[in-house]
C-alpha cells in the first residue's frame, strides 16, 4: 500500500493514508514511508480502540494482505457502508466478489492497488452499487442473530432426530 501511495497521489494529491494497528513492522513502515517521500500523507494511528468510529470517517477501506483468514475487518467496513478494496487472496475471496461488493487486486502490486482506488474514486455510481451489495451480503450471510438462529435450529433438529 505504501508503494501505491505515490502513484495515487499523482492523480489524487489530497489522498491521505491512515494506518491503524501496531506491531513489529511499525518502525520499518514509517521508515519506508519516509524513504518514499509520503510521510506527510501517511498517518500512523497505532491501535484504534473503536474501529467503528474510525470506519464512519473513512472514504474507503483497503486491506492489502498477502494472506488472510476470514477478513473480519472487511465485514466491519462493509456493515458500516464503507467501500472495500482488498488483495485477491484466500479468505478475502470468500467475502468479496470482484466488482460486485468490492474490488480485488493482486497482492504486492502497487499499480493494481492504484487501479482499484482509482476505480472507486472516479466512479461514484459503481462504488454506491458495491456498497449496497456488500451491506446486503453482510446482513444475509454474516448477521450474528441470523447465524445464532441457524445454529439453534440445527441443534434442535439434531436433538429431535436423535430421540
């Protein structure tokens, strides 16, 4: 993502990259941002205690993972109505259908990240459609109450058939 930012800034000079989280790579990421000349356009926030509040102030969510499990952060963004672009890797591909409820890009490819960001920022109608479909999917497939009810029904059915 850091390598994509200089490309993004050529077309969108007001773009700001907000990075949340802490870890062993934080110092090297800050150094990389400095070396790329984008430190003034990159804000390292550390750990966010209320990610929901952060997402409400976000124009788009990028998850440039090289590998990922389920991608809970994607679901959180989609549930709030934030457009999502993410790496085309296992786990994420289970959530995002490219150009339907988000955009996928090849991992470790700054030009592909730029293309995805550009697609969202230059096409508000596409973005709106993807956000609506993503929200609908989260409500249908990942709604906690629905999942609990489905498990409860399954348990009752299993108990009923066992007796």
